[in-house]
C-alpha cells in the first residue's frame, strides 16, 4: 500500500508499506493492505511502518490519518526519523 507522511513543510515519506502503526487518539492503530476506509485523529507519538527495506520509526506530532483503498496519508504537525 502507498504511504505518504506529510508535514506543513514537506512530504517526508513516500513508500510502498507492508504495514503502518500510528498513535490514534483512542489507542494504537495498525493499518494493513485492504484496510477499510477511515479518517481518524492522531496524537503525538511514534509512527512505525514496515517496507521492503525493513522497519522504520518516526516521532510525529498530532494530526490525522486517511486510508482510502490502499493509499495511506498521514498529515502531522511534525515528523522526525528515529
């Protein structure tokens, strides 16, 4: 599935992800291929995703996630790779 992580300054990630885990306001959410369509708020925390190169983690600010078909867009205040 296509993953984009956006901040007000730039697109910081665009990759084909196998899974994505985000800090939802009601708890962690894991997104896998074929996930139902959603829009949800995110709180500051750790976003993790796995792609063909391995597992990656980003410290992200508050924002939201939108999943439509196999396209995951995460828009956050800030994002710092860890």
